[in-house]
C-alpha cells in the first residue's frame, strides 16, 4: 500500500539540539546510581508527560523520582541546560525545504516528540515551521510518549490514513523505530551522521525517497 503520511520525530531528526545531549547532561548532574537507558525511561515518564507550573516544579518532581535532594544549585543547572538546548536549537539545513517538497508531493506530515512543556513550540515558531505539519503531538501536551503504540492510533484517525499508509522517521532505535514497529507501522532510521547500521535508514530527507513508493 502506498505511503500517504510521514510521521517525524523532532530532536535529532528535523532539529539539531542546542546542547549535545541534554538527557546525558541531566544524568550526570543528578548522579543517579543506575544505567543511563533505564534512567532515560523514568526521566521521560516524569518530565515529558506532564504540564508543570514552571521548570522548577518539573525538576523538583524529577529529583523526587530519583531520590535526589532538590538543591537550588541542582535545579538551576538543570534549568540552564534545557533552556540552552531550546534557545540554540536549529533545523538541519534540509529540514524546511525538504518538508515543503514532501508536502508538495501530496504527503501529509505529522510531528511527534518526547519533550518537556514549552520546548518544541518556541522552536517551531522561531523558524516558522508550524505550517509544515498537519498534526503535532508533543508528549507534555498529550501525556503519551511516542514509543507508546497508542500514539499511532491517534495519528491514523487525525490524518485520515491507515497504519499501512504511515511511515515513521526518527533517530532513536529505542523510541522511534521500536515504537512504530510495535504499532505495526513501517519506520526509517534517520542517521544524519551516517554511523549506524540498520537496513532501513537515511542520512537526510532526500534519502527517504526509496521508502516512499
């Protein structure tokens, strides 16, 4: 069945982080005595699926999750990292023109992102990217992380396509690729540095062409 809708991850797929790895920086600041991968899962469930009154409240909740004392110096460092990530973020060179070209070819575009509140929206507005997408799902607004197969049920209804007509594109095997496959949706790994091994992969938006037939 022909692909009619493309589901894009945000960070690392369409937009470059302003900080090399805000998640890993957070991990180091909190000094959590657990491996990084399970830390990320717990952190995202705590910080990326809720709306807080402000960042301080959010990071205090994170500290509670990991039994870390919410010292002011710790909270200030965390706020600084995530604000810097947002302020310095920028689209990859091919993102805007490539997305417009895909829309002109008739594809519907959706954006899904695991992200804290008020982090993706300012970047979309700053670079005038809102009109690129028919649907935007940000976990802090929906309460659903993108690796949850349920997200694709919502997208299917909102975009008016079947799952067989959807293609997920993202840079994370653990969330983007595994999440889509669990939902029965085809996926392509966006590997912009051309350093990873996966059968279905692309290093820019033009590289998606073979998977759009």
